C-alpha cells in the first residue's frame, strides 16, 4: 500500500457536495477520498454489473463437465448419443447469446 503524504483541499458548496455524495452512492463507493482520487486521476468511475459474466462462467463449467462425461462415455462404449450432442449444442448456443448480450451492453457504456 502506498503512503499518501500530500493533501489537496477542495471547497464545495452544499449542492456540489450533495452531487458528489449521490454519485458515490450510485457507484457504491463509501470512501470519499478513494472516489475523489479516482475521479481526479481517471475522470470517471465505472460500476460494472458482472452477473452476466458469472452466468456465462457457470454455463461454461457445465459444458466442460458435460463434454468430459461425453468423452468418457465415448471412450468406454465407442459411441456417443445424439441427445448428448443436442444438449451440448443447446448449451453452447445459450453461451453465445449471453456473450452477445454482454458485448452489446459493454459497447453501450460511455
């Protein structure tokens, strides 16, 4: 952790303070110093909702597990079932749709 030795004091009026607090609350940042530093250095703060990414990760894990099971079955029996392939295709299509949604939402961010 870096040591911060220098102070910068800024005076604001009540309306400006209210706006700063409101923006902090919207972003879920409780530390005013961290918020002010981020805004001063980068000019913006981004609050990302990563629930879609978590859902894609879950679907990827399931597809990987299923693929491993299909490979094991194919190695043991020498064949694979059409229903297994359809199930995997369905899950992969869900992943692609989620991926498109995530990319669309990210590209709309300003």
